[in-house]
C-alpha cells in the first residue's frame, strides 16, 4: 500500500484511497459520537 504509485492504475487507486479515507473519517466520527453519548 506504499509503493502503489509505480503501477499504471494511479487514478483509480487515488479515487479508492480517497473514498477509503472519507469512509474511515465518517466511521471515526460516528464512533466518537456513540462513545460520547
């Protein structure tokens, strides 16, 4: 997951990584809200 930029599929990987980061951020926010409650 570190040397993935050397591959030819750079745009798709960037899109997937961005979606994964957003998903993780949302999950963390939801987890914090549930824990805070």
